[in-house]
């Protein structure tokens, strides 16, 4: 029976971020996740690392300030995964007044301090290239800076970082029950039909949309926090415009819908926000939600957006702290950490709410609540790059050039995809590779056997969906024959022994 300082239930961005922080501060850490890492809400976001411009409408200045500070950090710590983007918001008569938008952008710039990214500006959409993809009629627009991210890969980077610091990461492992006994949490774990026991001096419930269910059915603990499950759905369509800026569209119900360049040849559009109940495992975009997103896009873009053109849909459920707001869009995105346990008892910390952008600062605060028990080493994640993020002053372009210089058989597209997905860890894929044939069989797109071996060995990938939609986005162009070849390569008979998972 293994014993740990900290056990974590939930392998999304918060759980993996907490594991990395705690392991790097000297704690022995176990993380268990019932599915694949980042397989639920954390890979079903709008792919933004942002300050939360719309939070200003609800006077959440502290959340905007924290979010912008974390945005700036993540730009430095994960430059391969987080990249700046300019966003264009066309003015819509009858929606938010122009003076309010001007004031909001000025405040956003002021809070952010314009540390790294350029500030906002007013556009004449009749003359600016950003107006070309839009339907005629709107001349006034606003442009500002935020960032986009590969959310699923951000989760994996944190999990790798946690493992490098000594944490044990266990995807596809369910915590069946957990109880306090003799100054420890006793956890019953189930994986692959087998059960085992682990003990820990502290426990974190970072189960995301399952946080309340874990409290009720696994931990048998009451909670004073009420949550509200809100589903957000997205669609991916062929790219709507040639330039590299994103759009924010003010829908007629006052909701904001994003249209973001995605995976090279596509545009990501979303999100809806509706209250849901039931098991978050089965969250999916409904026909009604797909139509809602299409209508929102069609109100702005010249190119028709129709359900028949949709290449991919996904949906995720967020467990938001119920603050009594009437509309799901108005519910706070702030997080609450609930601590359970009397003096002398092993503590339980439950994480309610949160967002991709603030996961790192949330993790610091969780570990800080354990300082009385462990006296951990100083906080460190604010200055140490995530795995693969140590690019150097030349950034992505220098890494792409070096990959192709040292391995001339790599295409520009493949080197660039690897640089953005893995950063400097791309060298681990190459290993002893000296020529193209050493990459092995081409399976899907430009993914070869060598990359698949890396994903299984280093990144816990075990299914075709893990590879096609979370570790990469190659599912967007995969043929049925390629998917079949990938599944065959992942079959038990074809799999070498793994080091991770």
C-alpha cells in the first residue's frame, strides 16, 4: 500500500497544475483521473488564455487583474502552447453602446499595463482588412489583444512537469471511495478491473464538473458550496478568412460568440452556454446549439456557415459557483477553495469553478493551504517554463529552423507542428532518428510511428481519440483508412511497453 503526502482526484488542468506545483515543492503526490488526462472540460474550452474582457461588465476587477497577470506569465512559461492573437469586435447598433466599449477597452488596457501585448485600437472596418470577411453595414470596430492555447496540450504539459518532479500520474484510474482513518485518507482505487489501496496525508478534489458527485458519493462529505453546471458547445468549420485575427460577435441575446483561426485550415466558433444536469461524461453539442452558433456567425460573415459544413463539434461542462445569476453567461468564473477537516484530521480541499487562464495561481493557493501540514518549499511555477517551453530568445522560429537543419528530411509543416505541440520536447520524438525511414510508418496525416511511440511512452495516450483530438488535432483531416491504421497500431499486440501511465 503506497503512502503519499497528497492525493488528487481529477486530471484536468487544475488537478495537473496542483500536482506539478506540489511535487516541485517537495511533496509526494498521487493524481488519479477516471478517463484520459484533460478528457472533459479542460479540452472542451474556447482555447483562450485571456483577461476576461466581459468580466468587466460584472465588475469582477480582481478576476480580470489576476487573469491578465497569469496570461502574461503563461506567454513566457509556455510560448510553444500559448500565442498572442488580436481580436476584432465589430460594433453592433442596439447592442453594447460604443462609449461603453471604448471605456471597457481602455480599462482593460490599463489593468493589463500593456506589459507584453499591444493595446486596443479603433478600426474602420470599411478600410481595414479585418472588415473584408464581414457582411457590409458595420464600419466601426475595436481590436485588442489576448491569447489562444492548445488546452489539452496545456494539461499534458503540466502532467509531464508533475511527473518530472516525482508525482505519480494515473489516468484511467477511478477513486471508488475515500475515508479518513488513523490520520490518513484511505483511497480505494480501481483501474483495469483491479482494485488497490493508497493512503495520503491530504486530499484534493479537483474533479471539475464531478466535484459535487465526488463529495457526495466518494467522500460522503457535505458541502456549503452550490454549483451550477453550464455546458458550452463549439463547432469547427473550414476557415472563414485568410488573415490571422479572431472575431468576437455580439449576438442579439447579448452573448459573445468567438470565431478563432484553428488548426491551420479551420475556424473554431463558440460557445453556447446553457444550464444542464445529469452526467457530464455525455456532454455533446445538440442540433439546436449547432444552429445557434451557425446563426450567430451568419449574422456577421459573408461566407455562409451551415451545419453541413461543420467538421467537428465538441462540448464541455463547467462546474461554476452558483452566485444566483439569472443567465448562465452571467455566472461568475471565479473559483472557490473549500477546506474540510477539523484540527488534527487529514485535510480535504475541494476546487469549485476556475478557468484555464488562472489554473497556475489556483494551484499555488491550494498548496498554500497545506503549508501548516508540510512546510513545502517556496512557490516556483511562476518562473520555471513548462516542459517544452524553454525555447530561448529565438522562440518557435529558431526551434523550427534547428529541427530542419539537424534533420533535413523534416518538412516545414511537420517541424512547425512539432514545435508548437511539443516545444523542445520534439527532440525526444527524434531520438536516434537519422533519416525519414527511421520515423516509421506514416499513420495519420504527417504522424508517423515514432511520434505515436512518443505519445504512448511519454504522454499517456492509449486510444485513437487521445491521439487524434487531444494530443493532436489530426482528426480534422483523418480518413477512415488512417483512423483504422492508427487503431491497429494502438492494439495490444502492436504496443511496446510504456514508461508513463
